[in-house]
């Protein structure tokens, strides 16, 4: 992945993180960091992780599209 693609991915992720508090309230960072090492998440935590993964996959898709455009 190029430096530009990495920077673009970081900007998209930053925008999503910045958008969260405007829509839902402050990002519960302590709770979020606590989920990193948990063994068995509850339903709310699973939904939060699934939503986060959707954003992450979208950003990765944008980065990969940029790589594919460079190849053609």
C-alpha cells in the first residue's frame, strides 16, 4: 500500500471517529479499550464490534481500490 493510500485510509477512519460524538455522544474510549482483551462479548459489544468492522472493511476497500487503479 502506498503512502498516499495509507494516509487516505487514516483520514477516512479519523472522519468516522470524529463523526461518532456528533451523532451519539462522546466515544466511550475506556469501555472500548476494555473490549480488546475480553473473552466473551455481550450482544451490545458484538454489535459495536460488527459496526466497527464494517467501517474498517470499507476503508480497506477504498485503499485496495486505490492500489488496483495504480496497477491498471
